[in-house]
C-alpha cells in the first residue's frame, strides 16, 4: 500500500530530524534533554546518553525510510512525506526546547 509507505517515510523523517540535535550535542560533549532525563524531556541527559539516543533515532529513521517500501528520492510524494515529517517534528522541538535555551521569543517577557 503506497499510503502506508508514505506514513512510514513521514515518521522516518521525524526520527532523522530528531537524531540531529542529540548527536550534535553528544559529540560536542554537552548535556541535552532526552526522554530518559528527570523529568523526561525537560531535565538534562549526559552527552553519552544523547549520542546513544541520537544513534537509535538514526537507526529507526533508516529502517522506516530505506527498508519500508521502495523510497525514491526523485519521487515527489516520497520526498514530501519525509520532508513534512522532518519539518513537523523540527517545529515542535524548536518550540518545546526553545523554552529551555532562549530560542522561544514569542513568549511575553
């Protein structure tokens, strides 16, 4: 079913986008929020936990994009599905973590 493949690519894009800040923070040796922190998603996790969490996200993203269906980068529908998943999660994460890192300027001061 083509539409199930597109759903998988959308979620794959979200997992791939989520891998970026965790891998980058971890490689830079910086603590960052993960679902394993206390409280989850708000507290900081070590750089090692972030590298591991980022790598897990990369693996899940790879499986969803490269092992489900027949992803074709030249297919507009496939690329849009992946891009929309990445964009949706990126916008959500920017708003969520902006509260902790000063990136959410739309809140009243």
